[in-house]
């Protein structure tokens, strides 16, 4: 399935019931295997991979069928022969966000689809999910080779980047809202993707992983016992340099990172959790002293670095007494909250808390300009915002500044630009728009910021 018309193979997967994620252990890498998540809403595929890949469709579509797991081939440069699986919901939004969900060792893209709730959350929120799938015998992602640990170097990260590019071209995806998440080997790959491609990914969420570069080897081995055992210890600066070396000369913004780890992880030992925190706080230039600490669930300790809100630069969740089989139903919703794809997620801190809007309009015969000032009157920093409001009947926005506006009339949502996404307490952001009108040149009404009603002055 390709925008250029290359031959593609489509595999549809029905959605029903619960599924078990994992098959038999691979002896060499058995220690990486995760147990199945606590709940699933999608059935495991029944068609064998070989049969599906060799069966030619009668007419290859240019986009994936909605609400069906679909294998896409011919998606671009793919040096390690990964498979690409795609889920596009019926309710996919215009310029959708993209979540890359990366599986564990011995897993697959279809197993990640079946055993996590990202597809059902995509049904709710309209984003697209990409499920990369390893074809090498171990079914582990390459996070070890020199090729994998540099931008454009080859191996799995290049193939995954090609998948993202294909989705961006095919669905006009929002390039500022590309995210990665993964479990175990997929968590390690999440760290690698954010290091190799900081200009592609906005944020990542890693469940039971290790820092970027921790698993590096030079002898062709996929396994690094020192790293898995938690004995690879570096300073924050040294860990940060590992990431910066992956893309020499890059000076742009870096993706935010959320990390999860169980204190009793006997596969990728718990010290890796602290090393990830050291790495990403250094990369993002924030203090290693938490800005906020809380316990969103019994046995959990959550620390946030660089900010206190749901979209802090670094967020770390430690699960007391939990082993490597960490992922459970409900955690994906917390990932979406961190990504900013779910403004009504389960985070206990309100976002933004309180706000004020000042609006003025300047009209002429059939047109007008509107100027809007958004003030954060709460006590927490706002990291990413959406301002919703209602235009008077007959008004249609023709262009705007300081935000993107959709749709052009009626109930409109203005979404922050890259440069003004953060609003500190008591700080303000100014945006504006030009619109046509049919006689009613009044200001918009019913302002809400990230779902919170704003006072209007």
C-alpha cells in the first residue's frame, strides 16, 4: 500500500475479545519476554504471515481500510525487513496525530495491537497507530548495533522512520504530533527513536526500558548483560552525550520522555530507571530534582522534572514491588495524557486550572479581525494548549496567526504554535484571526482552555 502505487499487501484484522500477547520464549533472549497486559479488546490474527504476504489483493487501495489492522508494504527504505502494520480509525481526524507502538521481544505488531488499548483509544481520539513488527528470529528490535544508534545509520530505526514518513504523506499527518511508545525491547527502541530522530518525535513513553546507548555492542550481539543487569552507570552529561552523538550538530527542540519501571524488574534491572531519568533530564536541560512528586495510584511514585503539569519535559513512574511484566490496562490512557492527545486523561492535576481571555474585534463591511489574549491565572505551567470557542453565525475564519484554527466556523479550536505552547502562571499569549462575516461582526463566545472554562474580559 503506497502513495506511489507500489504493490502492497493488505491484511485486515477483526476486533473482538481478549488475546494473549506472548508465545514461546526465545532461549537466547528469554529474559526480555513480557507477560500479556491485563486486558485486551482485539483478537489475535488468524492468517499466517507468509500466506498473507504472498496473497495479492485484487486492487490495492491507496490508504488503509478504516478500523482494520492493515499490513502496508513498499512504504520506503527498510534495511532490516521490518513489517508495518497500521490502524486508522473510522473517526480519524484531519491532520491526525500518529502513535508508533513498538512491541516486546518475541512479540509482533499484531500482538501489540491485540494486547494494548491504543487502537480503541484511537477510535475515541482520532489518531493513527503504527505497529512496527520485527522479522528476525529473536523478534527483538535492534537497539545495540552502531547502525541503530545514529540517525540514518540503518537497521530498524530507519525502517520505522520510513513508516512515519509514509503515514505523514498518505494521511497529511500533523508532523508536530508524532509519538513513540513501547514495552521492553520496544521501550528501548522508543529511547533510540527519540535519540536518532529528535526532529520527528514530539514525545515518547517507555515501559521497562533502558537509556539510549546502554545496550550498545560491537560484536553483533543483540544482548548486553551489563546493561540488563543495571551495572552500566554514567553521569547525566555522559548519558546526554550518547543521545547528542546520534545526531551531531542538531540544535533544535528535543522530545519529552515518560519512563515506567518496576522496582523488582529482574530482566532489565531497576537501576536503568534512574539512568534513563539522568539521561533525559540532561538532554532536555532540566534539573534532576523533581519539580513535583505524587502517587497517582497505590504503590506508584511519580516524579516530574522541569515542570509540574501533565506534560512535563520528563515524567517517571516507579511501581513498587512490580517486576518486568509492567504494562497493564489503563496505562495507555496515561500515556495519551502525557502526549497531549487526551485532555481529559486520568492525571490528578487539573490542566490548566484557571484562565482568562480578553477578546476584541475590528470589523469592516464584510470582514473583521479578532485579537485574543489568553492568560494562565492558575498556579501550574501549561504545556501545550487548545482554546475552544464559538464564532457567531455567519463568520468564517480565512486566516490566523499564533495558532492553527479548525474548523473555520461554528465551534472552533485554536491549537498552539510550536513557539507559544508553554504558558507560565500569570503569563499571557496573544493570537488572532481574520474572518468574513454576514452582518454579525461580534466577538466569539464560550471560551475553554484545555477543557477548562475561561473568564472573559
